[in-house]
C-alpha cells in the first residue's frame, strides 16, 4: 500500500488556498500522528457558504473562518463525523453566525471508546440529520451526502456535484490507512463503504488530512486489497499458533511509528471481529486475550 500514499504536502497554516473553482482550503494548526499536517477545512461558495468540517476548537483557525463568514447571508456546516479534529468548531461558529449544521447524527455514546487519543466530540448534534443520498443546494453549489460507516458509524462523505469532488473525511486518506476502533469502528461496514465508492464517479477525492487523491477508483481498489491482505496475514499467523493482538502488531507494524501501535492494535481487533462474525476465528476468552482459527 505504501507506494500509493502521498506524503508530499506543504502545510500553509492560516492561509486560504484556492484548490478548485469555488473551493478554498483552510488548514488548522493541529498536526499529530493521527491528523498528519492538520485538519483541512473546505469552504465552498461565494455568498452562502458550505463548510465541510469546520475542524477543532482552535481560536486562530475559527477566527479566520469568522472573518470569511462576516456579512455572508447563511453558513451551512457539514460534518463528516464527530472526532474532535472535525466537528467542535461548528458550535462556536453557530453561536456567532447564522448557520445550520448537518451530519448523519450525534456520536453514539454507548459505543464510546475512551482510551483512544483522537478524541470524540460528544456534544455535536446536527440541526439537520442527513441520510444517504440526500442533496443540499446552495446558490452556487450542490452537496450530496454519502453515508460511509466504518471509521465511525456516523461518517459521511460529501460530494460537490458541480466540481465532481468527493470530500472523504477520514474514510479515505491519501497519506495513511484509516484507523478503525471498535466498537463504533466496524471493519465489515468500512469494507462495504469502500466498495460503495466504486459505484460513484467523482473525479477527485479531497480527504480532511493530506493531499487530494487524483485516481480515486484505483486508490480505493488498492485499499480494499490492502485490508484483504491484512486479513490473510492474520489468518496465516493464527494457522501457525494462537496469538495475542500485541504479538501480531509487533510483527505487522515493525516499520510503523510506535505511537500509532495502540491504534494498529484496534485495527487488528476490528479485523478479528469481522473474521469472527464470519466464523473464521475465535477468542480464547475475551477480545484482548489470544485468538485462534475456528476449528472445523
Ligand atoms: Zn476521524
């Protein structure tokens, strides 16, 4: 998969970059091992704005958006999902401007995974709940909502129909694979959401983090193949002997930044749960102990 990732990215914090006709990107200054160079907020339109993921609660980032919004008639805030680097700025913008928030729904609190570093925005509730295929029209833009559960159950991608751009949030990132953290993160749903994109014909993907993906279908196919390879790798390891997730991570992610290993453990767990649901593997007692192949 590595050959497909694009780690070239020139961060321009606090600068408005015109990335396509009628589309501006504003990069938030929140770089981390999970966010790459930070959250890319996309601002669409001339008078009535559509903003995809206003981003984290960082004053300097929000100030720039408020300056752009100044005197605009109405702001539509579209949230891809409720991780803390995507949605919290919506609350502050909403307090200070005439705006409407959109998203699939609030984060399902009963599925909260507290250990994970990326963090959740547990307060966000959209004014308008969107369903798969819903269209929202502004004077000079049309946004199509595409429900893509997997990374989180409330994840949405948004198509900008006039430009044939798909804003993929964290569902597809150009610089790294997406982390899937059970129980809300679901590998089976994620794979189905990848396949769903193969039936849509957007010319380019803009993820929240990193550079655009210019050959999207080829990239999605490579992601599917990568996840399938990981499944095969796990089954092969377990064929030899029962193993813990930690043991597998230290083998599969040898060359990966160790700060990402806890997330990698969760991704392996997500794959194991998906295999378990298909009857291929079993735990030897609890999700965090050892796993083995299901004996026939
Ligand atoms: Zn996320």
